[in-house]
C-alpha cells in the first residue's frame, strides 16, 4: 500500500499529538514545602482554566505575614490566601510569585512582607484572571 506524503505527515502529527496528551506535563505547580512552612486552601477561582492556585515563595516566616495590611484590615496571609488564591511557602530561599499559567515573578529579598503583598497585588491586578479578582475584591470590601 502506497501512502501519500500528506498521509505520512498526518499520521506523524496524530502520533505526536497523542504522545503529548498522554505524557502531558501537569499544569499543577509543585513547590517543595512542608506542612510546617506552607499555607494553602483548596478553593480555586472558577475562572481559572489551569485549576490551580498561585504560589508565593518567601524568605519570611508565617508570623511575619501575620502583619495587618492597613489598607484592607486583613493580615497579609489572609489577603493573599483567602482572596487572591495564593498558597504561601514560608522560609524559602527566595521571594517569588508563580501565576496560574506558571510564569514566575521574582521580588527583591530586601523588601518587607507588606511590600511583597503589595507587589503581589499589583501584579495580580494586571493579570487576565487576576484583574477580575482584584476588582471584585475592591468592590466587595467597600
């Protein structure tokens, strides 16, 4: 049986596509944290097609993020975890935020927990799904 060139390429494309689907990289972001230094919730923003949460890594401890954010009357942890779908890995080697789609944003290590929270909110408010979360939060907090 003689196959046309189009047929050969079609078979290769179907095969490669199948392999990618079978061995697809998970869109869950793994963070090396333990229960002792990790805070998370299981709720996921229904608008988030990646079905995950943002991951914040910070050099600070849990108690450092218990500071009240004066603008919102919530602790930094509450704000990020409860309203902006962030898991937090404390006592990490870096300050960074990983978005739903896996993009990583690094912050300086010489900024405070309040400044990290503000940086996160500024970044999230510019993201496609995050901008809706931010404006909903502002509307609901009035």
